[in-house]
C-alpha cells in the first residue's frame, strides 16, 4: 500500500505532513521545561487516499513516533 502522502513498512504507516499530506492543526502546543518536552496536538490529516483509508478501516492504530523540527525563532 503506497500513495504520495503515506508509506507503509512492516506494519508502520508514515504520513508525510511536511511535504505531501494536507495537515489541518486545530491546536499545537510544544514546550520545554527542565527535563520535560511537553506537547499537545489536535488536528486532522487530509488527502489520504481512499484505498489507504479502506486498508486502515477496522484496524487499531497507535502513535509510534513523533518528529519535531527546530526552527529559528527570529
């Protein structure tokens, strides 16, 4: 199963939010304090193919990885 927004490998599904998929963030809060990286994210990933959604239908999904990109704050 493959389309231009997602890849699948060994039961892992990766959605490319930076370059392909339409990501609609409703809220995003990330902070660093002492020894804690705290985050809260709410949103939707759109433009995932109908065939990929059909493949996922009825499956249990869990979050396996998060990637944060450091940007210049200036």
